[in-house]
């Protein structure tokens, strides 16, 4: 809106770059244009302000198709006032010279006119199309028809309105019809989902079967390898026992040979020792015999007194130590009889005296 300020009995107006200002004093036009700045007297001024920027107008309306189905059309019309002087002469864009606000609402009247015109052209297009075609191809067809209609509409042209563009957002049936139309699609999607679910389940079952077969094959392979392991361990144990028995036989044979050798050596040693002892005994006996023979030979030429003295000496050698010894004739006689008699008999010649 224009910016109006007061200075005594005068008013100062400062327009905007997107607003067309027309200032009249009586029938004469004092100021006219965009972005004006001027002074005026409110008692004699008639001022109109027409926006010349592009404006978006949402247009929502209902229409019927060829098969009497109710549809809602959502669209947006972009327009601008190309001839503001003509629009100011057809619609009341006058503003209060004191406040700067519109006396009426010209944009609402303009929007109503454009909405009704667009609805007329859209309804004229949809009434020739069945519901399914309207839902599939209706957006482009309605956009083209409304654009052509508004662009060539005489009333809008006479008001100074220029069409910038038309956008049709959607064409939708009532909720019940929309739900009914979507049922086949939903059922198809559900069928595809069920088929995918069944396929996934079947694939899962197949995978489980394959996994079970793989596990069974693994168990069979493990059992077969376990059997091979047992057979191999038995063969290894048999080989080990055979080797141990052979080693034991070899060890026993070696021990037997060593024992036999030791026995032979021990027998030979015993034999040699026995032979040595026999030789020693034989030599000792021979020596003793020789000594006895020599002794006997030595005693053969001795007299009786000498023999008695020798016998007493031998007896003394065989008696224990004694402190005192009393020899009586009886003891001496008995001693001679026990010890010296054999020798004396051998020493005394036959026919001699004792």
C-alpha cells in the first residue's frame, strides 16, 4: 500500500515499485504511473492504487465427469494486471486519501472473477471425460484448457488482466470413489506382496533343506573320516605292537645271548677256578706229602729221646696256654701212648726194645 504522511492540510504520498498510482483532480489526471511521489490535497484528490506485480490465486472447485462422478480440482492461476488504467476504470481501486487503504476489496472481486472463469473452462473439459480418463490424463487436459480459456477470455482482457500461467495440482474423486478405485491396485499390490512372502518362505524352506542336507553330508563325511581314523589308529597300533614285539624279541634274544655268554664265561671262570684250586690242592698235598715224607725220613734215624722231645713240642704247640704243668709218669706214659706210639712203632725196628 502507498505510504501517506500528513503535513498541515497537505498529504504526501509515496508509492511502491509494484503499484500503479492514478491521481485525479476532478476530471483531470494530475499524476499517473508506478513509484510516484507527490503532494496532494485530500479534499480534492481522487487516488487509485492498482498492483501490477504477479499474483498467485489458488483455485479449488468441484466438477462432474462424463460418467457423473464428482471430482475436486486443485489448481493455481498466476496473473497480473497488464493495463492498470483500464483495470482502474473497470474495478474500484480507489484508496482513502487520508489513510491510504482501499475503500473496497477489488482484489477479492478480481479473484472471484478469475476463479469462476477458470472453473467454467475446467468443468467444460471434464464433462467430456470419463472418471478414469480424468484421473489419468485430466491434469494436462484441464491445465491446457484453462490456460487457453483464460488467455483468450474477453472479459479478462477488457479488465486489463493478463494470464501468466496455470498449474493443476491434482484431480481427485470423492474419498469413497477414490478408495474403491484404489482397491484393485491395493489388492494387486497385496497379491504381489503375498506372492513375495510365499516366495520368500519357499526360498527359506529350500535354504533350510539345503542347510539340513549340508549338515547331514557333513555328519556323514565326519563319520567316514572317523571310521578312517579308527582304522588308521588300529593299523598304527598294530604296527606299533608288531614293532614292540620285534623289539622285545630282539631284546630277549640279545639278553639270552648275553646271558648265555655270561653263563659260559661264568662256567669257564668256575672251571678255571676249580682247576686252579685243584692244582693248588694237588700242589699243596704234594708239598705236604713231600714234607711229611721228609719229616718221616728225618725221624727215622732219631733216637727215642729225641722223638719224645719232638712229640712234647708238638703237643705243646697244640695245647692252650697254661700257667703251670705238672707231669707225672702216668700222664707222660699216656701221652707217649697217644702221640708217639705210631711214630715210635714206625721208628723202632722190628725185634728192638721200646
